[in-house]
C-alpha cells in the first residue's frame, strides 16, 4: 500500500508572481489572508516594472 499521509496540513496558495504554490508559514500567521507571494523576491518581481523585451 502506498503512503497517503501528508507531511503537514498547512494551507497553501499559489504565488501571485511565479504561480507556484507555497505553504503557510508561522511568520504569516496573522497576515496569511494578505500574503500573495511566496517570497520577498517574488513580491519585488511583481512590484517592479518589467521592461519590454527587445527580442523574444
Ligand atoms: Zn513566487
């Protein structure tokens, strides 16, 4: 029989920048509803203006 147990029951949500699901963190306990990015890097990536690509 295969193991079907999860390591944890922490909630997850997709990152608004990279789209990858990230798990609840203790640091986000009070702001989990407000968290949209998996990391500061993604938040900055999303916040900064992306310059137009000169070439594909
Ligand atoms: Zn991300």
